C-alpha cells in the first residue's frame, strides 16, 4: 500500500510542510545485474515515487535486450524517465544528463513525489547529485575527435590512451587508475577539443545541485554477482540479442557508434561479422560484463555516503524505506 501522507509527515517533522524545501532524492545504485529495477518497483509500493534512470545505455531506443531495459510491466508499475529517449546515433553526455535530470527531479518534487535515481552509470549519478559541467562545443568536431580516439583505442589499446592522458592531465589520470576507456576518452577528447585539461574545466565549471541525496547500494558477494552476470548474459544472448543487433544494423546505424560500442553489443557484432565464434562471443560478453561490474564497484566505493544493503528486492526496498523513516524522525 502506498502511504499517501508519508512524505508530508516526514518533512513536517523538519519544521516545514513544503515538500520542495527539502529537495530529497533517493539513489539506488549497484553493479550490473544486481537487481536495481526490482528494488525500485518494490519501493514504489511503499512510497510515492518516480524513477530517474541513470543508465547511459538504456537511454537509447531499440537497445532493450542488451541493456536489460525494464520490462513493460515494470515500467507500468512505476513511472520512469530517461528510458528509450534517444536514437542510437545521438550524442549525449553526463553533463547534459545532469541538467535534464535536474529539471525532471524538480517536476517530480513539485508533484508531491520522491525522485528515485536508479542505475549503474557513475558519471550520470554524480552529474545529477553532485553537479557536473558540460560544454557546448562544435558537435561535428567533437564527433571527429571521439572517432579518432575510439580508433586509437581499438588499434593501440587502453595503455596508449592512458599514457597520452598522463602527458596532458595528471589529475584525471590519478582519478582513472582503473583505466576505464570511456572516461579516458572523454578526458582526452575534451583536451583535444579545447586545449584545457578536463580536470581544470571540471573544477572551474562544475555545477552545484541543490538536493539532499541519500545513497543506497545493492551488494552481493563477488562470486554470487558473477554467477548472476553469467546467467543474465546467457538469457540475453539466447533471448533475442542477436536479432536486436541485426535490426539496429538493418536500420542503417553503423557499428562504431558509442551506443553500440558497449558490452553485449560489441561481442554480438563481432560474432555477426565472423570475427568470433558464438561460444567465444558469449564467453567474452560474460567476461567483459564481469570486468564492467568490477569497475562500477571501484567507482561506487569512493562514495562513503552509500548505505550498502543486501537481500531480495522486497527486503532491500523495505530497508530503504526504514532508513528514510529514521532520517526524518
């Protein structure tokens, strides 16, 4: 049962009956395959919420199976924003997401509900919750630079780009010791586009968000998480991923798009191109997904404000609810 007056009661205890004054956002984060969507659906049975998806792949149209986009039933259970919003070839950045999501969060609050950010893209979460800048430089030049860096990644490897970044932006290099290719390419791309180290620009232009953020993370023992990842990869592969990729390519979208250069899609494309056998492609998909989950957890562990929770989706939702009750007593 949704408790209609719960939010108002909580905020009244803080000395105000104006929901907008407190500007609370709940964040449900965790590695891929940890069950974040299920938790949000269960939480919607306890609180009046709307979800802001913080997933840099689910934001694209036509990419549903390989991104584990919430099902039609899940989307019906709780209103969700930033799902199937962009065409696969549209440029989008973490900074742009932060600005767009801030507007949506304000609308949710004004409607008397709690915005719940759900996702595993650390930069998206940071951009909305902590502030992140984005620039309005020439998009054609940006695309040209990013394509060049993507090709260098493919031909020369991540260590080449990492060393290249080290020579121009030592601060960013220290932050990206996990050698996440997307972040390294973003930092290098910004430097080549502007001549300004990404870390300097971030410090100068970072935007401040006026929200009270409460972070909750879903935690699994590594072995169990990896088993979940392997099972889900099998389900995706045999549940229509290849047909999904064939359809997107048949629509005329090139294989070098950022939206397709991600785990699951790049292995499927390699198989369809005859570069990998089906067994090799699926095993590589599992391995790369596990590596991605490890990078996600490395990112999240830096945030000491996260309350880590374990259990079923229903159990974790109840714990989040109970934590929120305690915070506002």
